[in-house]
């Protein structure tokens, strides 16, 4: 399945880029059903930055009858992203923490100038 998501944001493109690349955990209060994001690795190579984040989804909205069968590990995944400063883009893939092969997800994040703010575009391929 291919998804294309576009959102206008009231911040300059460089601010959006640095927030997403350098301070993703600060977004948790604004993300539905995410308890926390842990940065587990970062390698800076000039304008290229490789980042690995561990995402933890909330059990809050798992239906009560299903909770005994759903562990927190099932609701967590690794985000492996390569950010390029000059193009304000990120190529990424998601990897389930448990249940290898349960899904395959890759994507491209692009941040561009739009008027006084930014346009955030996500191209997502999910199987």
C-alpha cells in the first residue's frame, strides 16, 4: 500500500527539518498514542545524518479484552532514518521490535518552503 501525506506547517522549513531530525522526542506530546521516542543511535557524516529511534506506542487505546495478548514490545518499532541537510529529506524504514516480517515499511520525508511556512510530505510504502 502506498500512502502520500502532505501537511502545511506554520514554521520555516529549516526549523521543521531540525525539529524532526534533531529533536523527535519533543514531538511526543503532539503524537496520538505514542508514549515515548528514544534516540538509540546517531552518526553525523557532514550533511548526512543517520539516526535510529525506538518508538513506544501506548497501550491506552488497545481494547481491554485484547490487552492480555498485546505486550508493549508488540507496540514498539525502530525507525532507521538517513537525513540529508541540503535537500531537507529523510529516507527511512521501520522495523518491528518483535515479530520480524510482520510488516515492511519504508518512506521518504520531504520538507519544502510554502508561503511563510513549510510543507511536510511523507511518501510511505507499507506491506
